[in-house]
């Protein structure tokens, strides 16, 4: 859903506890932050989720498309 830009902020908000839990779980098995690939991947996903949570989806997203066509009546089957 984040990839196509549909309900971007809600999906990023739902991902935050999962990513924070992943970072905590990865580091609980090691002696602190050692910079392995697992930790960096989870941290990068957390940073991107926070970015999209603040910025929202862009103009080429499905959210942007629905926002532009909200009042035009496009997509309705009513005459």
C-alpha cells in the first residue's frame, strides 16, 4: 500500500511498532549496536516510514489521484 501510495500515512503508522520491535529484537541477541545488515535494514525502513508519515504521499500516488478527481464525478456509474 505504501508503494502505490494508498493510505500512505496510515500504513506507515502501522509499520512503526513492527520496525521498532525489529530493531529491539535484533539488538537484544547481540551486544549492542554492531552495525550488521539486519540492523541497518530495519533502521533504514524505520527512517523511510517516518519520512512518509510526515510528508505523506506524493502527487503521483493513488492518494493524489483520488484527491485530484474528488469533485469531478469520475468513476461513478450514476448518470
